[in-house]
């Protein structure tokens, strides 16, 4: 299966949608535990978003390993799902 790619901004919007958070508040260093919607249900919503929009399967272990917003972005980068552009975080 081919992984579709998105910009960092689009990836952050997907996270914001999944955890019901304002995208502007999703700073790279923000801890997952500081985001009320990034609970078990939010994690499942994020898994579904990534699968539906990118064809990227996020397993439970990888999801639990994401302690910050930056970890989420790093996972997408490592999965070759981010379009690298000038100014990307």
C-alpha cells in the first residue's frame, strides 16, 4: 500500500480534528497529557484519520509512544508521510 503524503500543517489539522483541539494550540513541545481530547478515544480517532487520509496504519504501541505533538510529527516523518517543504516544522 502506498502512503499518501501531507504537509505538516495538514498533519496538525488532522491531529486537531481527532482530539477536538484548536490547531493553533498544538505547539511541538505540547505534551499529550495536556490535551484533554488526546485520550484513548482521541487516539482511536487519530488512528482512523491517518488510515483514511494517508493509508498509514498506526498501531497501539506507536500511538502510546507519542508523548508530544512533536512525537506525532516525527512519526509521520519516519513513516515517509510528510511532504518536506521550506518552513516545515
